[in-house]
């Protein structure tokens, strides 16, 4: 049986509202927390598989050219080596394409330094790694001096252009304007769990334990890559140690392990080294951007221009969507938005947490700070003044909009001083102290989702989907949704995820995971409740469920006998997305100290206020916001991929050289969740939250640095050398 819900209109009545709400929204600890913290959760590489061979990927030591020959004899003669897999499928798939798309890089044509081209398989990992050093290749590399590695040095392709009114004219006429250039560095996803896969082939079915975000389409990617039908492939991904975009699509380890297992008829494990993850999975593009803002005397925006240049490999489709929030965040009649893409030979650029906003919002929000100064207006006030009623270009309404509330509540909690702001006003010893703020905005996405819910007569329930949990809390919130809807303690709801044999979920990506899959579970539970009304002979309004039965009435066992109730919930976004702009909004406030002699910046404290619809679990929601704010600190101060201009190789490819914030870099992060229900966003009235926390936060820090010491740095990350 199926419950179906296609969202074509705002869902003004949500059943959850009429429930007692003693489960939904509550700050339950993640049910997988203990297993993860104590090391008993089984990650992809850890599945106990008998007789498993170990594969080590071999990668190209040059950035552009052709592999004309591979001599495997020396390698094969090494101790323990079983095979060298260098077939064309592997080489083709290892150039990871845009998630969900077929690869576009040509066989044996190397397009970036570190591109995998072969797999050495041995009895032990050490043997495979050692032998991989003995693989000889002949290459025909293109003239190194000619490698276009620098996005500034090539002629870009235009990807997006939209214009309204006359921006240059508005800039000349306006009493106040800002015209500033920015750069942001490339980022690595740097998930805690490196990419790994174990593949088993029984002659009929390929079973792969992997670490992936989107099983719903990873299964077709993998089937396509190895030449099988989807029904011959099973992917299991029950625990994922973070993804942040790097596990949206399948990568070399999953394909290589699968091809090797099929060829050798033995299980094969391929675990990437941290360096390989950095070098060949995916990167966030570096950007260069120009912001133009024109305002009247009172700070009302009249012109808004945002132009960006990003990069990717030749023929890849993805272009970091830098302008995503610029389209709708602020008013201004004269607008110009352009996005250009430079083709360079650096590894594939793809989605890294908050693709677009993570680097577009910081520049926009620094420009707004510059405009506030030019207009002598408080930066919070400037933003409040420029919140549009509707999408400034399309004219569509917002589904809900809490930016003003976020700005106000955040400012109050932080203790924002709205007096006239001037740099270099506060010094403690050798540290300049300053404060800064920025808005947050991130489009809300929602995706098709299926889940199966079974209510058992003994007062337990089972929720099943191939949805993944990247550490975000999916297992826990789905137990909460079903628990609330069916009157069960969440400890009596078993949630089974991460297996393609289960109904197709939405996957974890684009911040749509929780709202989409929770909606499918909600729809399934609604269908179960409908059945229960018949058994209990009451109307939906009269059906109060509690403690495994009707409140003050029959238990499920008494109602159902020995029969279970099972329903699939199907949720589809429908065409509501065309009628509304749906987005999460927020505001960040930061206080920093900047060392007057070294330029070192430390974040003293940070507050974020966010509006993202219904909160499904206060603890996991807060963690998502804090995680985003932590990455904001990294993007503001330390995180940058560095490519060697001589040969295009990634220089800093581990966590010692690519600096993510550690505990000592992160102060207490205050999170305010602004009360909101968004009936157009999803039937449970929740919006995406996973990425909102890092959509602009870096600007609050940059603006605080300016306020502290007067250094207006427009190149991210703001390393000490750029401050002094
Ligand atoms: Mo996200 S960058 O879609 O994991």
C-alpha cells in the first residue's frame, strides 16, 4: 500500500501541529552516537569480508597528456601481487564527472595531476602499495609550459548572464557605491572518513560496501560504470563519516574495487589514502568576483552587480553557482549577474558544502559592509532596509522569510552595538578587538523520496529507506517523525537505512535530505493512521495515539491482532518550486582579535541566528548550524587548496597542510533557531539546514577583522600575511 503526496500548493495544515509534539523537535541524542564514538559503527572499509584482496590506486604524475603504454611486468612480479587492473572502464570512470552524469574525460587521456589510471591488487595492502610504485608508464605529456592551470590565464565560457535595468548608469548616479574585487580559494571537502569500498561479486550480483551520499543514483552510476543492470547491483552505506559533496557521485575507489572483484572473482577492498582523496576526488573551485553596489543616501539599494569567474576541467558541466543567493537576497532595480567558467587542468570541480553560497555570500556580505560604511549606516540596518518583498527579478513571492527576525534576534543575543562603527577603536595588549556581521541565505531544495513504515502490533515500528546518514542525524529524526505520528517512544522505532534494497530515498545532498525523507516517512505514517482510524472506528481528528495504542483505549495489539500495518510513503516536490522562492535565511555576528604585530586572527565568539522552517531535532539542527559556522571560520582564515603553477599538482593534500579549524580555533558558537513554519517548503514545513550555517559566515569574520584593525582584506582566506 502506498501513500502519495505531490506538493503543488502550500500545505497549510500539517498533522504534526495537532499532535502532542513530545518527540518531534526534541534534542534527542543521535541513536548512532555511541557506536560512532566508541568505534563500533562499521564504516565502508571495515566490513568483515573473508578472503578480501587489497587494491591500491595508481595516479598520473602529470597534469595533461596521454598514457601511451603501461608496463605491468615488474609490478606483477612483486610479492603478493594478484593483478593490475588497467582496463578502459576504470580509466574512463576515474575521471569523476558531475555527480549523476556520465564521465566525459577520454580514456587514457590525463586531464589533471593525480588522475587514477590503474589499480594494483595484492594479498595485503602493504604489498599492493609497494608494488604500485613499480608500475611503469610511458607518457606523452603536453608541453608543461602550456598547461592552463590558472583560471585567469584562459578565455572563459559564459555560463550565466542576467541583467535588468542599467547597472553602470545606477553606479554613476548613486550617491554611494561600492565596486570591489574579491578572490576565494578552492576548498576540499575533507570528510573525516576517507573514500573506501569493498566489492563482492557472486557471478550474479555485485555487492559494494561504500561510503556514499546518494545511493538512489549511485546505483545507476555504478551499474553503468561496470556494465551491469541496476538490479544486479547492491550498494550498502550504513555509516558515512561525512561527505560534504565529495561522496555525491561514485569515485575511483568504488569503480576500481567493483571491476577488480568481477575480474578476479574475489572480494576486493580499495581504500584511498588521505592524499588521494585530496588529489583526485573533487574540489571546490577557486573564484574571482566583482561586486558592485549602488545605493541612495539612505542606503536603499538601486544597483546590484555580481560577476564571478570559476573553473573546472574541460567538458565538465558543473560551475560553482556563486550567484545563487545574489539573485534574491537584496532589492535593487538595476541588476547584473554573470558567471564565467575557465577550463583548467586541475582535478574536477564539484559540489562542496554549500556550493555557490559558501563563496558567493562572503564577498557579497563584505561588499555590504563596505556600503554600510560608505553610507554611514549600521550594517544590520542596511540589510533590514534592503530585504525585498518578492524575488527582485522574477517577481515570485517568498515561501517564508525570516531574515529580519534573524538579524534582530542575532543582534540582540550577541549584544551588537549599533552605534557608529570605526576601525581600530579597541585594543587589549597586542590585540585589536573588533566585531562584524553578515547575512546568511541558501536556496531550499527538496527531492523525491520514498520510505516504508511498518507498525507492529507489539507497539514497535520499522522505518526503511536507502537514505544515508552522513553523521547528520537522519536515523534519529526519522525515528522521531514516526514516533510522533504513531504515538511511539522513538526507542521503539527501528530505522534501517543505507541499502539500495530498500525504497529509494532522496540521498543526502543539497541540504534536502532531512526535509525530503522525513516528508516521505510522514506520508507513510499518515497512511497508517488512516487505516488505524478504521480499526478504532474514529475520525483522524479523534485519533490520539500514545504508548503503543490509542490513548486511554485499545493497544495496537488489541486493534490489529497479529497483523502489522505497512505503508510506503511517496513524496514528490511537484511544481511548487516554480511558484515560490524558498530559501533559508540567517545572520552571523562575530567578535575577533587580531594581533597587531603578526596579523593572526582568533575568533573570540560567534552567534548565528537561522530560520529554516520546522526544527526536527533541536540538537542535530544546532550541530548542523555549528558545523557550518566552524567551516565559516576555516573559509575565512585558513582553508585553501594550493596548486603548483609549474605542473598543476595539488601541493597541500592532507590535513596537516590543508588547515581546517581545530578545537582551539573554535570558540563557543551560539545558535539561535528562529521559529518558522514553511508550508510551501515541504509537507512537514521544514526547510534545508545542512549548508545554511556556512553561507556568509566568513564575511562576519572578515568584517570583524576590518573593524578591529582597519585591514579590508578581499582575498579569502584572510591569512596573517594579508592582514599586516
Ligand atoms: Mo552537498 S555539497 O550537496 O553534500
